[in-house]
C-alpha cells in the first residue's frame, strides 16, 4: 500500500505485498503542482510537497508519529468493532464494506484513540483515518472518542482530535447521527473541568464531523488548503445556482472569516500544540 493517501478517494487496492512492487510506491504526483516527486523525499518532508507546499493526506498510522513524542502513543479501545444495527444493504452489504475497509487499513475503524505525550505533556489523542470508509463517523467512532474524552476528564489530560472525515456513516442511519451529540456532550463535560480541547482539521473535514465536535475546540487549528465544510462546494453551487468565491471552504478562507484560530504547517504542528498547552497551564 502506498505510503501516502491520495487526494481522491482511493481505488480498491491489491494485496499490499503486490502493491509495493508498483512504481506508484517510488514516485508520487503532487495534486497541487503536478510535480513528480520521489516518495522517499516525501517521507522526509512529512508528506508535504517540497515544491509547492501541498499537504498530502496521511493515514492515522502515518500521522501519529508526526504528532506525538516517539513511542509514546498507547492505543485505547482498539477492540471495539463495528456492528450492523440496521442490517443495511445498498449495492453491497454493510458488513462486507466494513470487512473490505478493514483489509485495506492499518486499523479496524475510521478513528484511532489513545494516550500519548506531546513534548512530554500527557494528552489524549484521536486521529481519523480517511482511508477507512472515508473517515465516516459510525457508532464505534463515537464510542471510541467519547471513552477517550472521559479518560481525559478522569486523568486531567488535554484532548486533541485530528479530523479527516466525509461525515456521518450513512449505513448506520440515526445511530451515526447520534454520535454528534454524544461526542459534543462529552466535550462539554471536559470543558466544565477546564481541560482544553484542541481540534486539528485536515483535508477533508466535512459533513457531521465538521458540523459538531470538529468545530467545538477551545483552539481550532488546520493544515494549509484543507477542505472544511458541511456540504461540498459542488453541492452548494448546484443548490444556490451561483459560483462560489475562489478558495471557498479552504483553510485560508475559513481563517479569514473567523472560523479558525490558526493555520499550521505539518512540520510545526507538534510544537504549536505544545505551546498552546503551555498557555493553558499544561506543561513544564
């Protein structure tokens, strides 16, 4: 499997041992400037194009080492697995879709949660993986995040959630929508204890995730040029029958309109979060 997640939804992948032999693992084309880049060089730059600064999407497995101190992440609730409460079926059974997603991912759900340290500050961390069914939010995603927040309350650890999601998971219907309120309520309890929550928005953060906990951070950070919004720009244009402004729903547009606190380069994210936590009184 290629080290980088493409800017478009990934096509069904072959067995990983076969994929490693393909040229795509050696070269990567930048969606920002169309440059052909050596993948090893992209690893050194943390998935940021050295020519134009485009931020490639990262899986949870790739992002966690970038965010936290070396070997400090300990996963929690990794045993929670998706069920099929509605016995949902469209062109495929929901159970089959989940099994396929599990085979193509490093984890068994669209979010990974656990304890970690950032510049030696104990924190709780949740990281979405867009390669797992578009980072969609189902019941297990809500349960993992809620349990993680509750541990943060008990141990007085700041909570950081890195979002990359297409929104609520349609195959779980109302059960997925309920997670918006469930996670938001847990964050409300965290706030009552005066423990900070930092929300990090990456490309893309949309749908029910953007409409709930992703925008509830005490501090909201974003990577450059990340797509952030409830509905996609194409849907909005078709609805209002108007051309949208240049860069609409990108990080820079949202920062200009007061919806973000700061845009942070990937290489600077860890230090920026450590500085913010220090301002909240967490740290040395």
